[in-house]
C-alpha cells in the first residue's frame, strides 16, 4: 500500500492561516491532539458496550512522550484506530471539507474570532509547532491493516503501510526550530496540567518517584522506599461529573482545593449546576471569601467542554456580578470559534447566563431560609455579590429582595421588608417620607450617629463600594416614599424634619453678628455658614455635606455615569447652633476672643469629621494648648 496525493482544498494559504492567525496561542496543539486521543478511547469503549467490538478493551490510557534528541512529541492512544481509507476520509477530506467556505468567511471577517469553528481544524493545530506530522494507526476492525500517513505542512500527503501492531493511533510531531521550547518536561507538563487535568480517560506523562511504606525499622518506626510509578496527570472523574447526592461537604471542599491549591481560605458555600434541557450544563460554583483583587484575578471560573479546559474568560456565560465566584462550568453546547478560545454570540449562551443567575438566586434563598443565622454571619463576605446582582440584573433583584439584608450599628440584621416595618412609624418626616439613616464609617461618624440615636432613630451601616448606588436602589424598591440619608448629611433635625419648631434664642442682629464672626474665622469659599435653631444640647457647630451632591460625587467615583459631578468641588454647610451657650458667649466676647472661639468650635467640627489635616491640624493643637 502506497499512495501520494493532495489534500482537496482550493487554496494553498490554509496552513499559514492556521499557524499564524487562528491559533494565536500555539500551546493548544497539545489540547487538541490529547482530546482527539481521548475521544478515540471513548469511542472504542462505547462500541464495546454496544457489543460492536468483541475484543479486549485493555488499558485505554493515553500516553504523551517527547524525545529531545529526535525533536519529536508523540501522542499515543489505544482507541478506535483508523484504516488507510478512514485516514483519507477524516484527516484529508472531512478536516478540510469546509476549507473553501472557511477561507471565504475568513476574508470577510473583521476578526478571526467572528468565525464559527465548525471546520474540524483541531488536528491541524499540530502544524503550529511541527514542520512534519506522522500518523501510525491500526483500526479495531477485524482484519484491518496498519496505516502510516505523513504530511510536511503543505497540501501534499503520503499514505503507506504502517508498523503499528496494536489497536489505536500514534500522532508523531517533528517539532520545528521555532518551537523547541515544547521539548521539555516542564513545558509539556504545565500545558497538560492546564488543559487535560480533568479529562475522562487517564493521560500518562512519563513516570515519577513516589514514597511508599516499607515496613518498620529496628526501633519500630515506619520505613519508606522510593518507587517509580506512572505520572497520571488527570482526575478522570471530577466532582462536577457526579450527582450531588453522591457528594458530601468534604468532597466539595477537596475539589475546591484541587482547583485552587494556592487558596488560603475555604469557600463559604457552593452551588452544584446540573441541567440537560434546553442545553447541557454541569459545574460547581463556589462563593469565596473575597479579600483582595489579586485573589479574584487568580482564582477564576474555568470553562470546560466535555472535561477539556477551554478558557477562564467566561464573561459572556456568567453574569458580570458573579465573576467574583470560583469553580467550573462544563458545557458541550457553548459555541466556540476555530481556536475554541472565544465564545460566539448565541442564544444558548444567553440561556446559560439566565440559568446560572436563577440557580444562584434560588440557592441563596434556600440557605437564607434554612439557616438565617449562618447567612447573617456570612453577609459581610457575600453582600458585594448580592448588591451588585440587584443593581445590574432585574430578575436576580426580584428574588434577592427576600434575602438581601440591611445591618444597623447595633449589628442587627433585617430584610428590606422587615426594616421598612421597623422604622416606618418612627423615622417619618412632616411630609410623610420614611427616612433611612445610614453611616458609611461608623468610627468617623460616631458623633452624628450619637445625635440621631439620642432622638430614638436607628442607623444602618452602608460603607461598601456599591452602597451609594445601593442606597438609591433601596429608595426605589424598598417601599413607598423612602429617602436614604447619611447621618452626616445635615443636622439631626434637618435629616428628619418634624412639624414641631424650635425657637431661635438670638435676635436678628445677633444672628447677623454670629454669621459674620464665623465667616471671618473660617474664611473658606467651600464653607457656607448658616445660623439655625437647634436644641441647646446639640453641638455648637456642625459641618455637613449635602446628601444629593455627596451621593452624585460618590457615584462618579464608582463609574455610575455621574462624571460631571465628580469634577465639582466639595461644598460644605457649617451649621451654627444659635441656641448653644457657646455661640452666645462668642457674640458677647471681644472681636479677637470671639473669632478665636469661633475658629476653635469650627475646627472641632472638622476634627469630628476627619477633615482637619496638615497645617490646620497643627494650628488647632497649638491653639488648644494655649486655651488650656
């Protein structure tokens, strides 16, 4: 048997395209060839189960070997094998049956990632790293003759009688000069660990030394001996391929450690995905303790297709708000381009996205109902996921309204509905608005918190990166006529204005005089002085930032589409309590003394807000020492 021929395509340009453009990441040649070997192994297993193959299956292990001296990489399987006719059909014809159509689409596409990968080009990724590829194969069919195929990366090939004596296939790559980096145990091992560590058929990559028990020494202590064993690089039956009923908590935790061996913390909880209609999807998603950005970047969700790793860029499949999760998604129904690295716009991707959103919401609700105390304890670690989801996904928000929590300064937790019931009769202003008061920094805003609590009001803690946006969400969705105000947005009587009015103890002339003294003492364009009637027990001076302006500026910082406000300077209101004894004393003092006292009272107000810094703080300390 000997035959030479040309691969039936209408262009000579297909190989340079494969080499240089479609497979921008040349290491994936090993993924493609090992995946093909695994497929061949699974096919013979199926045929045996169906009774169409009567022989012994034997060991279906896939071998990856390299020879640095000969400059070869060999992938060997004991799978279904191919006859010479099948090699011509599957390698020469079917692999390139779409080549003409492919080249036409390639010319039209703005980007290779737009091209849908239905062209069977996986095998030819071998030519990214090899200047010659050989196939040695023997089919499982009775009486089949071994066949040998060779191609040098042009459209010419040659088929001759093969030398293989056992069922299966060898693919031998003669590595080109530019790709000699792959003739290394470390490099090939890293690629296999990345793409093949959960393949469903064992993949062997050489051997390793393992320490095994070898009896006891004279003192009765255990002895160990070093034994050379096969290096099997994959777990053929990972947790996500099993039914949830087969797994215990320790199995899920063990799999998490297998996925992320460098992670210091265990996950908070997990969700096992398993759906077969209208698409196939399995996987396990873990809720981690989010501590820093580096952790998030390193431990991403991994996408697999039939246990073959594809990518950890899953933004189209997983809703953006769940990108902080970790784990595995496996679906053969996710459309991939030729290089299998980029997702295509497809209705299945949208369905999968919606399914994951629903599944996560249902699981959170289930945990909340089953163990509310445990859920509350985890709230600080998971509220970022939940709030982001509520702000960005309406369907998720509908479900999350039942388990989203509001925490107050006393450490008590309430659902949105429960909190509304708690404050609706107490924190209501003269216009019927129910006012939610909140602090973003409990330690720094302690003075304001104490003032509102003295009135019997409750204070929420909303200090997270999304909480400015979340406060707006609560106003819209939490109930009728809700307003959210930060405790330092105004003096307490202005935060929740009641019908009762406090009389101002100063005359008009005294108000004018007090305003003048404070304006001169403060002498700052960004501070607007206002003398107001407050309780004598309230602070003499308060510095506040308008709720609306501060919120808009906060939203601008977090990319909330309020960029204009981010450019505006901060403008504060200085409220002078006209009923405080100190203000009366300032008015009645000499000009120099009054100004000095006014400056001191103002600096104290700044200090309570953490706004007194630099030279102003130094000056305040010196003045305080003098006054003592």
